C-alpha cells in the first residue's frame, strides 16, 4: 500500500466537550500527507501554560463525570495525511485512506490491541470460520457472521454484503487498483478481471444471511490476514448503485459497518467521524469524535501540536527531527515498507536499463538516512524490505535470503559511482553529455523535498546530469504517477500483509499499482508460478526469482527501508498500531 507522504498520518488534540465548546469559534488547521512518523511528546516550555490549562480542564471534566458515573466524553483531532484521493475501501491504495477505512468499516477479520499497543489479528464481523480442502485442491472457508451487526444507518449486515463487495472489487468496471490482490487466490477472480467471466461467477456465496463461503484456488498462507485489508471490506450495493462514484462524499450515503461513521468532509480541511451507535461494541469505544485534519505543511502540523491543537502527529520539519530523536520525544516504531523511486520505463531516457542502473547506483543512501530522515531507517539494498517472512517465519527473512542488489557499505559508494559513470557512457552520455532534460517528481512534503535535493546533488556531482525537481499535492501526484506522466517519481510501498508477494505482484503488467508501466513476461510468469506452486519452497523460489528479475531490469531504485514515528500527547492512552502502518484510535482514552 502506498505510503503517503503515510505516507502517513496524523495529528490530534484532546478536547473535553466543555473545552471544545469554548474553542468552537477558533480556526483549526489540519493534517498532512505523509512520509512517516510518530512520537510521544511533552509540551515545550513555550507551550506549558496552554497545555497545562487544557490538561487541568480535561482532568476536571473527567473527575466530575467519573463521580457522576457517566462515561467521560472527549474528541481527538488527528492528522494522518492531506486530502485523500479516495475513501472508497475498494479504490483506495494509500495508507492514510486505509487508516480511515479501518475506523469506518470492518472486515471479516480486524486488528485488535494485544494490550501493549501492538495490533494482532482477530475476528471482526465474523465469530469464526472453518476451512475445508476440496478434491480439486481448492479450499473453502465458511464464515459465521456475528449476531447484531449493522450498517451505520441501522440496516443489518448480511453475508450477501461481503459477496457484493468482493464482486465489486473484481469487476473490471470498478477499475480498482487492488483487484489483482485476489487474482489467483479467490476462485475465478483472475478470469473476471480479464472479462472472461461475470462477477457473479466469483468463488463467493451466501447460503443465508449469517453464512459466507469463500473458495480459494489453493492453500494461501496470508488469506485470513487479507480479510482485514480494506479492499476486501463489504460495501452497500444498493447505495453505490443509486449514487455511483459520489457515494463517498456525503455522510448520508457514506454508510459503513465500522466503529465510527463519517459526519463531515470539508475538502482540504478535515474529515470528521463520530462513534457509530450501531456498532456491536459501541459501549466500549473511546472518543466521541475523531477529526482527521488534512494538511501537508510540516511546520503548520508541528506548530499545531506544540500549541496544543493536535494531540498526535506523524510528521515534523526535517530540521527538527535530530533534536526530537535525541530528546526522546519522537517514538520510532517498526514499519514494513520501502521508500523508492520509480522510473517511467516506457519513455526515454529511462527506457534504457543502463541509465536506470546508473541513476540507482549514484544515490548516496547512507547520507539520506543519517542526515535527512534520521529516524533509524536502513539503506535499502533491494526492494522487498527486511521483516518480510521467507519459507520459515522463524528463520532468515526474505531480504536476507535474497541478498543485495548492490553494496550499501559507505566504503563502496565510490565504486558504485564509478560503475554508474561507465553505464551512462555506454548508454551514450559520457559524464552526462547530451543527456536530455529530466524531472524528478515528488508529492509536497519537506522530507520528500530534502531527499529529492540530496539525490539531485548526487546525480549532478557523480554523473554530470542536471535533474530538475517538481512537486504536486498528494491527490494530483497519485493521478500523475498512475497515468505515467513523469520521468522519475518518488514512491513508497507498505506491506498489506506479511508476505513478499505484497511487494512483487503489483509489478505484473497491467496491474493497477504498476506506476512504472513495467512489462516483462518473464516476471509475470514467475508471479503466476508462485500462485500455483506445489510447495512453499517452490513458491518462495519463484518469488525470489521474480525479485531478481526486477533487479536485473533496475525498473526501480530502492532508497531505504521505512521506520514509522509519531508524536503524541502523553494523556492519550490506548492507541494501538500495526507495522502495516495503521494507527488505530477507536479505543483511546484520556488519562491525566
């Protein structure tokens, strides 16, 4: 899943309802489009008075309500990204959109706090499932839905809603970027996407309102985890049939089955959601409302946090990061993902593999992670990141087994650059002579700009080429990159589940997330082979061979493996997180 500038997310302010009323006339600015982050923070000296006043009011409100036996009410102002491209679970492909979806929708499975702030997989809209092997090698999962589950408008959730959602995902008319994710998994999904079968022939059925059956082609180690992924969430067919693509923009038609429901979307300002009174676990939910502010200005986000307007942020100005890491105010957490650079491989000059490899080798990754990002990221020596399982989850991970595409040892950087200059000369551009104008495109964010400037300097110094820089707002950037209207572009991908295919199958020709326009039949066959492999060892070998094909083609340039960081008001408790990038606030509470 694409990491917003997610690449991510958020800022929040805790407001007891009485305090919120006093501040209702104040203008509040919102969130960012992200490149990662997280930390718990105490107010600085300059904001102690404001923070203390807010804290005292919250403590007073909490004490009074506790004495009366009522549940303390509070709201969180959050910022996880700028204006999302979409909040349709089937169409979303970014982490910020997925975070919102996890609050307003729920799949058969969901993420739950393990008691330590980490998320573990558990039953969501189902109470459990049975798995049965079929004679032809396929496997049928039978799910029993919970009693009393409802949509936010009070309509019961039934098994057919899940059938409709999966059919819609696979229907070519939906044009979902993530349709490929069930290709080769759910029976007939690939044929439907290719237009060879009707969506009604998908291997899903609802024998009755409480029973759902999904037949998958063969054993799939990550299938159950996939059911907690937004594109596989149910949606309301009747509403979408009536309102079409506009269903997500109006709170009256944006009907979900999650713990919160959307009450307002003020574009380029905020998305607000309140507790869903129809949710089966309503009584245990935390904040009365969540307001996701939509921002991409790091300074504004950071200042709002320091001023007490935001309780949680994931992005701070680049020059503030080292000091905040040293002071311990930034919390760094695991994040399974890769920050990389896409080449438009169908257009000159990057249709030449030698040019792509030259640009890749000339990047000083150690400089970037040590002096720009500075939150424990690791230079990337391949595309699939560290932390992704290989055959044996308890053994070496996929990256360790797969090895390095190139050396990331600082001592080898000059040798990398010498090889890069040789390649560029072979391509007809000795030390950049005659190299055409090239632009590197990134989405607006200070960290992306700083990284772009560092690579720009590397390419000019080491290769003699001039690269201009361009930036676009998040939503526009996603469309530009998807359409292939760029030469080199910032990119980032976060695991959708812990398996290497989450990083590899997106590059199959024609995939909705194949922003590089990569088309290699040998690669496509290896991905196909991995889906039908007889053993887990054969499957993993096909995936390693597929990544090696990407390496040989240098169709992208890995830069570093992500970490995530955030800053959070210490009074906020109960937020939990998964290394897939989801910060979940539905059960948070306030403790002063």
